[in-house]
C-alpha cells in the first residue's frame, strides 16, 4: 500500500518537473523562435524531470521520507532511464541534427547519424579503459561500466566548470578591471563609425553607377564567356571592370573596419554601463564579494597544490572542521555530528541550486547570440558561418549538451551520497572508483557532504 | 554621379530572417550564395529611376542599411545601433514566414527605429502597448516583407497568408511575398517608396 502511495508521489513530482522544464524551454530559451520539432523539447523536459527526481530522491534518502523499498525501486528506475537517455537518445539526436544540417549527407541522414553514434560509443568506451573498474564479478556490458564512466566524466566537467566560474566571477564583479570610459570617447568612436559607413556608401554608389553605365552601353561583363569572349576582352581592354575590382577591394576593407568599429563601440558602451552599475550600492557589494572570492580562490589553489604535492588527503571537510573549531576554541556546546550533517547538507543544497541557476542563466545567454559574448559573434561573422546553423537544431544542441553536464553532476552527487547510505549492494564496487575521485576532490577543496554513520542501515 | 539624390532605407528584422539576402538580391540582382551573420550594419546601394518613363523621371540612389541583431539585445548593442537610425527616409521590416515570433517582434523593431531616444543610455520610451495612432502621424513609410515562403509545406500556406494579412493591416503598410531562390523578378518594382 505504501509503495503505491510513494509511487504516486514520485510520479506527481516528476510530472511537475517535466512541466517546469517544458515551460523554461518555451519561455526562456526559445523566446524569439518558434519551436517546430517537439521531439527536442520532449527530450529536454524528460532529461530535466529525471535529474530533478534523482535530486529529490537524495533528499528523501537523507530525510528518511517514504519507505526504503519503494525508494530503492524508484532509484533503480531513475538510474536506468537516465542512463538510457544520456547514452543512447541524446547523442543519437545530436548526431542526427548535425548530419541533417550538412547538405551533402542529407539523404542518408539516418545512416550517418548511426555512424556518429557508434563513433561516440567507441570513444566513450575507450575513455573508461584506464579506470580500475573491471572485475570478475561483473561482465563487460554491466551497468557499473556506464555509471562509472559517466560519473568520472561528470566530476571532471563539473570541476572544470566550477574552476572557470570561480575565476570568472571576481573578474566580472570587481571594478578594478574596468577601464575608464567617458561619453566623449564613445561619441568620437561613433563618429568614426558613421564616417566609415559614409565612405562605404559613396564607394558603392560609384560601383553601382559604373555598372549601370556599362550595362547601358552594352558592355555587361557577365556576358563575356567562352573563347570568343576571352579574345574580345584582350583586344578591347575593359578599364571599367579593373576600376570596379579595385574599388570593390577597398569596399571590403572598409566593411571590415566598420565591423571592428561597431564591436569596439558596443564594448565601450557595455563598459560604461558596468561603471555606472558599480557606483550603485549593489555594485559596491559585488565588488566586495569579488575581492573576497579572489582571495578565497588564491588560498584554495595554494592549498590544493600543497595537498597534491605532499600527497595529503584531507579527512574532514571544511564544515565539520569549522564546527570543531568553534566547539573547541569558543566553547560553544552542541551536537557536532547532528549539526555538521545538516549544515553540510544545506550547503550542498545551496551549491546545487546556485549551479543550476548559473547553468540556466548561461543557457539563456548562449541562446541570444548578441546577449552573449560579442567575440563569438565576431568570430562567426568573420568565418562566414552558414546561415542555417542558426536553425532550431543547432540551437537546441547546445542546451541539451549543457544539460548533460547537469545530469552528470547529479549522478556524481548521488553517488557520493550513496557512498554512505547505500542499499544497493551490487553497486558496491563502483564506489571504489568514486573514493579515488573523492580524495582528489578533497584535495581540490570542494566541501563534501559526509554522513557520519547516521544510523541508516543498509537494506 | 554623386550629385544624385539619396534615399536612406533601413532594413530591420530578427536575426536569420533573410535581410542580407534580400538586400543583396535587390542591389546585385543575384541570389546570395553564402549568407553569413551580419555584424553591425552593412550597406548596399541601388540606382533607381523614380517614375520611369514619365516626364518626371528622376534617378535616385537608394541606400539599404541592413542592421543586424535582435530586439532582445543588450542595451549596449541597442544604443550603438541607434547611431544608424538618423535621418531615415523609409523602413523595410522583414519577417520570416516560417517563424511566427519574428513577425511579433516587428512592432518592437519599428518602435526602436522610430522612437529613437537621443539620450546616451539609449533607453526607448514607450509603454509597450500597441498604438496605431503612432503610425498614423508618422512620416516615415513602412514596407513589410515576409520571406521563406517556399519553405512552408503546401497545406499550411493559406493560414500563413491569412496571418500576414492581419499583420499588414496592423501596420497600415504594403505587403509583398518573396520567395528565396527568386525566379519572378517582375514582382519587385520599386516604383515608389511612398504609400498612398
């Protein structure tokens, strides 16, 4: 009976998460673009729903809600579904969309999509070879293989992302890095931009007028084809066309210049806005945070280097140490075990929530190409990116890809949790791998949540 | 040559609707082979005989200023774009027939171009409600163009055309349907940039 109730609860929450993912997709990511292929949206929402469910299961595990047998069942169900989606569905669809965008392969896109998928699987498998996973207890195609690979990739990716975020954050916050930009600078640059545009316009007018005169005189150069045309062009030199090509080259150079000026002006405007923002109260607060975080970053890097060099493995995480210090030095008495667990849990929750929020914000930034970094825009413009790359397929690829990262993160998190209170006996030895990763994470100073024998017996 | 009068026309619309292709087609009489993302603004010029064949025939330079970007851009980009909106004689609004949202954004585009605020922060002052009166007294003529008609499947074409009919009513503007890989050039005739 309780199993039924629990299942109902789980499914309702899953449906809720699904709805939220769907809404987010529609409202935020694709504000300016109408979604036609519902498959992509469904896959996105399903992925989102299942990862949130996993997180929810972890919370339930810690709080002890719902009966443990139903938890176990849902746990396995979730795990299998997510692995299925992650390893089979998503790469296949990404490959399929990429292939559909390439005109040459359009006809046999299913075939090529399968080929892409097999390549992906091959590299995925190869990646896991150096890991000490294989054991006589489990065969090659067991679930442990998949989980371990996914877990390790996830940990690495998350560490990279966190590292990048940690360094980027002080840089964005601190006003020390802002150049001094005045209104007159911007005006001067805008004037240069308009002058360049005027020069381009006048040159193009010359080209258009020359072409028109040539056309009227019947010297339309497009008609000169074949052997007779070549001979004719030698005997009656066409000065018009030579002039034209010269002017055209000048125009190309000027256009490039105008693009650069435009980007510079936008940069200056953005800097000016940042300066104005930094003068506000919020700005000052972020500036202070920036200093704080940069000092913290430097300290962490230093500690991590020392830990790796001297091969030290930290035994306790910062929260517990902090509590121990307060207990020992400040003489405040409270139950260390109980509080450390809950405080760590809350901290981990905060980290997860902020990283999800950061991820979703990054997704929206990536989607609006001009809201994101202009360097990407410039790069793309320079390399003559093919227009249809901006079609639905490509745009969706990116959020899905980033979402995989979140997924991997969740899996990593849940494996860490299961490490302590694990009813899944057959996942036992995957945890050896995770222990190794665990130690390295400690060296890097990531606060780890540790259950301290809270009395949840293995079922 | 440079003594001819000039007419400045802005070409506005969301990213990827086909503004650069349109401008290239109008000015070079060729289809654009490799469309790439427009950074900033690209200008092209067409020499046009106004009222051809009549005694009042006059030749003009039509400058088509193709401004890149989206309505939802950062305010720094918007204020830089505002530099191009000075002394505009006409506006062409381009939307994608396969993408409903691009036509919904057209109103915001026209606001951005017409109500350009000269303050340095580039803030656009409007209460966001649609107001037909704004266009009634507006001296700048508008032309609405829908692109990529051939990419719509056959059965959906009539409903798309109905939707665009409503749209052109809203703007009180003329409407032309353009096909990519353009075969029917006669449909393009810039006889007059003023609507009656």
